[in-house]
């Protein structure tokens, strides 16, 4: 059973960890939501599945956020105890450094187990579900992303689209205007009605215009061709195959374990690195949170953020090197984890070493 002081330390740190997790998660989700809204406005993502995609995307985000949130939360929680001299009062009762490491070990192991589950199982499954949802939505296009009475740029700005009215029950648009380019010539299309369809054989989406006119060419500069049509198809997007759409983050971990490919090994090591990083960083927060008399209030926090940036950038760099064969798969990313271990040992050595007993330092 945890001692009273250890429970107090855990309660202080966990409160800060939850607050930091909520803030970081809210920032990344808001950013992703803005991107989905922009994609929905251009027709790249159906508006009806935005919140489902957002929920699926939040799972891999949480796996990446938790190590940083745990690190910052531990720094903030322990740092407050140092600033308010509560740590000094604990040490006056005979509490040694082991008092602070024991609860952090337990918290680090619990968080690492959660991050391992998210990184190895939940995140790939969520990513795969997201890619399949996009593929299914592409095969069943809707017009929910079309705003009536407003010009919209689609296909990355290559097509300008306008619909005066939308009949959702009939899945049709009325009084449609389209401006595009064909063989570097401007094309204007007008139609009484239009609808979105999917061709399963060609794996393409089309905007089918009905009862309209096609005007090709720029008046006054070149020959203008005017054509009346009963039905005209305009390609909107090409569906890629599921294997093409699925990225490495959606590959199941068991498939990565059985693979000998360099990119699969790099992805597997990255997923394993997240729980390892969570465990090492929470231990590193203990010596970094110590406030020396002449140090500023946020010295430890700033040092921790700087170290985290270097640490994660090194992990990402070595992952890319392993993926492209510029660094051996073994030790691979495991060599980067020596950095927080070495930094932790140096900080404790500079501080005079530690003892796991309540008697203080050796």
C-alpha cells in the first residue's frame, strides 16, 4: 500500500497530467477538425462523416500525446511542490529521493501499458477504419458538402462550382454553373440539374450535368465552341484502391512483426518507442523538476520541453534512416532511448546520487 506522501505525490502529478492531456488533445483535435472542414468545403471529404473520422483520428493522437502529457504533468506537479517547499518539508522528515521515484515508476508503468495498447492495437485499427470509411464514402457520393448559393473550389481549386438549389431527397442540384479547364482551355458548363455518381468499373466519381450548355474557349482571344448537351459527365476524383489508400500507420502490428521490410521494422519500432518514451520521460521529470535557489520558476519546464523536442526529433530522424536503410534496424530507435537514460544518470550524479531508502542520499 502506498504511503500517504506517495499518494499525495501521485494525486498532484495525475491532476496535472490530466489537465495537460486535455489541453493538448483539444489543440490537435481542433486543428484536425479545421482541416476536415476545409476538405469538406472542397468536396474531398463528405461532411456526413467528419465527426466519425475525428473520433477515429483521436485515438492515434492520444497515443502520441500521452508521453508528452505525462512528462509535462510530472514536471508541473513536482515543480509546484518544490516551489512551495513541500518537498523540503518531506525531506526534513527523512524522505529520500526514492520516495519520489517509487510513485513515478508505478505511474510510468501504468501509462506505458496504456500507450502500448493504443499504439500497437487501437491506433492501427482506428486508422484502418478511417481509410475504409473514406473509401466507402467515395463509392457512395453525396451532396451534403455542397453549399447552395455559394461558389466553391473543388479538385484543389481546378474547378469552380455553383449550385442555386439542392434537392436532398432526390440527391440533385439545380441551376448549376461550373468553370474548369480542358487541354489548357477555359470551359464553362451550365445545366438545369446535376447529380453525383460513382462508376465502380473506372473507380471514379463524376458530376453528371443534365440539360445544359458547354462553352469552351476564351471569348475575344480564340475560337469559342458552344455545345448543347442532354447529359455531360465531369470527373471529380479518382478512387484509389484500398491498398493504395492505407498508409503504414494502419498496418496491423502482427503483420509488422512478421515482416522483414525496412519500412515495416521502422514503423514497428516507432510504435514500441511510444510506451518506452512515456516510462523514461516520467522518471526524467523527477530530477528536472528540482528548483535550485537561483534558478527561475520555469527553468526545469523549459529544459524539459527542449529535451523532449530533441528526443522526439531524434526518434523521427532515426526512424526515417532505418526506413531508407541509412541506419541498421538493430539497434535502430533503441539507441535513441539511451539519451534520456544518460541524461537521467547525469542529473542524479550532479545532484549527488540517490538512495531508495528514506534515509536520504548516500
